[in-house]
């Protein structure tokens, strides 16, 4: 489906992009502000998992805050958003499984706490070239 220069991706296409990428942003309300935090993540059993340290992202998880999660690709001109509650994983088995799929991409430190977002809704968009109606690819020059 196309709308005003954007192709609307199906939920299946959007989910596949979530499955095949590893870097995104958690977007949460912090006081009266909205903030985006970069994270390396994995898509595990229908959920987004990422490691964090004590701070805003962990506090949001402890409070089971409803958050957005966003990934995008400038070269191919697409963006995917997932929306749902987040929670800190407490089960040793679940934490171990998350650590296995997350690997060691993020620098060590205290980032051993694991947060899970269970998306209730996943959406995606792809830019089109206005003149041709085909997918957008920016020029490099």
C-alpha cells in the first residue's frame, strides 16, 4: 500500500526487518520529555531483548512502561516501529537465553540486566522516489 510517497510495510515484512537487524532505539517518556536510547538488541520468541545498566531504560522496565522501539536504514529508506510494554527479565534461564542471542556486541560494564519488549503492534514504512514511485535510494556523492 502506498501513501504520500511512502510504502506501508506489512506486519510480516516489518517483523522480518526486526529479526534481521541488531541496532535500534528505545523511546520512552522521561519526566515530561520523550527520549530515545540506542541499544543493540535481538528478536527472541516474538520479543525484543536488550542489555542495559541501571538508569532510565531499566527504570522504565521495572515500571513496565509502554515504550516504542525503532529501527531504520537510511540507505534503503525504511523505518520500523514496535510498540508495547517492557519488563526486566528475572528468570535466570530467560536471562541466560537472552545473553546467548545478544552476544557481546555492546561494551561490557554493568550492562548485564536484560529488558524485554513484547510488541503489541509493529508498523513499517519505506520511502519512495517521488519522480519514479520506486523505493528510495539516496545518492552518495
